[in-house]
C-alpha cells in the first residue's frame, strides 16, 4: 500500500545542513507536561522530526539548522526551555554510511 509521496529537499541548499540528533529525558511525565512539550515542539520548524520513545530517552529529535553557532543559540533559546525537560544530549553524525531516503520507524 502506498502511504504517500513526498519530496526530499537537500538540507544544505535550504540553509539547514547542520543536523543534530537530540535525546531528551523528561523530568515530569504527566499528561499536561507531555502535551505542552509536544505542542511546543510542533511549533519549532528547526525540529524536523520528533519521536516519543519507549524507555530511555523519552524523546528523540532531529534538529536541522545552518551551523554550530545556530544550533547553540537554538539549544539555549528554545530546547532548554521546553516544558518538563530534565536532560538534553546532542549527538552529531560523524559519517553517513547509508540512507534509504527516510528515517527508520
């Protein structure tokens, strides 16, 4: 079954070639906090994908910005202020070994 079609834009041509995977552990996991967190994530265009996970971490985010300086500003100005966040861990890709054109899941 075909679930849909989409275009993939080269992030470097869109000025968002610096991609960071962010692991988020929540301090509070009550319904109101989770809803507030997910609503706020949905408002931030720099977050290109967000997954709520089973186990640890609670959330896995893909963030795309222009460069390291822009990521630091985004981390300080937006990610650190998300509701209920206890800990953020940023991970950068050393080398893309294989890509099927979509993220797993």
